[in-house]
C-alpha cells in the first residue's frame, strides 16, 4: 500500500506539462504585479484586488492538481449531469445575476472575507467540452447523416443561446466553435461542412444587418480595421 503511493505520485508528476505550467505561472505573476501596481495607484476598492488575484491562483492550482490526479474520461458518464447543472446556472444568471452595463453575466458569492464574482459561462466551457465529446462518442452518432448533425446541434444550443441572451455573443460563439471542432474530430462529413459553410456565407450579411446590435457591428468593424478608431473602439487592438 505504502509502496504504491510513490508510484502514484510519480505518475502524477509525469502528467504535468511543465512548459504550459511555466507559461501560466509567468502570466499569473505578471498579472499580479499589474493588479498590485494599479491598485496602489487608484486606491479605494482597487487596493486589495491583488488578494483576490492570489486567491484565484490558489484555487486554480488546487483545481489543476485535482483534475490531473484522475482519468477525466471517467467523468464522461456524469457529463450530462454536469451539463444540466451548468445550463440551469446559466438560466439562473439571466434573472438573478449581477447586471453591469445592461449585461447579466455574473454571480456574487461570499468566500470568507472576499466576495467572489464568478462568470458561470467560463466555468461551463470545460463542462461543455466534456458533454459534447460524450455525445459525439455515442455509437449512433454517425456524422455523415444530417439528422445526427441536427441532433448534435441541439446539444450545443442551450448554453450558446442562454449566453447570447446575457448578452455575450462572443462567448456564445466560442461554444459553437468548440462543438464544431469536436464534431470535425468525430468525423463530420466534408459534404455537410461545405453545405453549412455555404448557408453561413449566404445568411451572414442578413444576420449582420438585422440580428446584431450597433456595438456588435462596431466590434466587428474594429476587428477588420483596428486602426480606424484607435482612441476609442480599437484602442486594445
């Protein structure tokens, strides 16, 4: 029993991607110095933001160690449960979430002496990947058939639609992109890819003019031509 424990620790150690871990550590450290310095300059409520940053780093490290300590594929049987809970939380956020600038995307949760403001859409991303992969791996999911693709699309819709209603169209499109990538890996037919691409290109101008808000169109224009308005919409491009 005790001899097997070092072997488990060694196997855990071998699972770690140290290059990725180093990059994350550097980004976290740089973020800490930026947040600490900005808080000192601005003062007020921003003074102690660095504490929240350190808390998130600690939670991230703990989550990282927990996730790599077991085979994530064992969670596939519970994927639909995680997905259902995450979708319910997204629905809850629409009505009871924190609203900032007419967008309801966050939940305030007390954590000891710090108030955590979480964005459920971000926490739903890994759950959605697990669920989409689980659905795509079912034996009946032959992606050469149109009805299978439609059924799979219905699995993507709930989180994407709920997040778009917050509104957060960018994050909603991320969920669609994740679903499409998993479908492609699972064997999505090139013929169907060509058909859906053609439909997308045909409907894109109509969606741009009728479905998008003014600020969303402005963001797309800035993405295409970031130097058009450097002092305002394109400042971070």
